[in-house]
C-alpha cells in the first residue's frame, strides 16, 4: 500500500493535469474563442469533487489532525496557512461554478468572470501544491511513524469508499481526457 504522503502527492499530479486543461480553456476564452459549455462545467465538477472533497478532505480530516497531534502548529503555522488557502480556493471555485452555469445558459459575458476566478484559483493552487509537496509533506514524512502512516492510508481508503467505488478512478480518467483535449 502506498503511504499517505505518496497518495496525496499523486493526487497533486492529477489535479495539475486538470489545471493545465483549465489554463488552456481560459486562454481560448481570452482570445474570444467559443468553448463548449460542458467543458467549464466539467472542470468545476472535477475541482469540487476530486480536488476539494476528496483531496482537501483527506488533508483536513486526517493528515492535518495527525500532524497537529505530533506538535506541528495549526494557528500561526503551516497547517493554518493550508486551511486558509483551502477556504480561499473554495471562494474562487464558487465563483467559477456560478460563471460556468451562466455561460451554459448562454450568457457570453460570464466567460470573463470565469477566467478571472479561474486565474486566481490556478495561482493559488500552484503555490499551495508547491508548499505542501516541498514543506508540509516533508514534515509529515519525518514526524509520522510507520503505524501512523498505515492508519492514514487506511483512513484515505475509507474516504474513497464513502465517495463511491471507482469514483476516484473516474475523475483521474477525466483529468487526463480534459488535459489531452484542452491543455495548450
Ligand atoms: Fe491542501
Ligand atoms: Fe494538497
């Protein structure tokens, strides 16, 4: 069984594939090109389910509490920063979701709103993922002992089961499809 840090890092790589697709979609919108309305909607759905519910859920419900128990500070420390950034991201995603539905209803002006929120989200996530990969997850590797790592990996599996069997794989496939179709 891969360890919890390896699982979360692998999920970062999947999220990055969808973010490359999102960047390509934004570039098309900025050039005034039409994008099929289901594409921004599917990107938002990927972010809400895979990036936020599944991935950030594992971090918030399991990894961060395990690190806190081992003395990694929350307030004024790296965990507090990560939690704040998750919340900030949720705000941008809500805005993207509203803009994507408006665009799907035929409001072409919503494309600019979508791009604006998506750019803030992409900037946020790029540096958020960098900090987790290079700082917080490195701390996790050193403070978590083997039983704690096994416990976390098992908790992650239970989260996957709660999300529905095969859901994770479906979203992983979707990220690859969106990247092939839309990344520039
Ligand atoms: Fe995170
Ligand atoms: Fe993360």
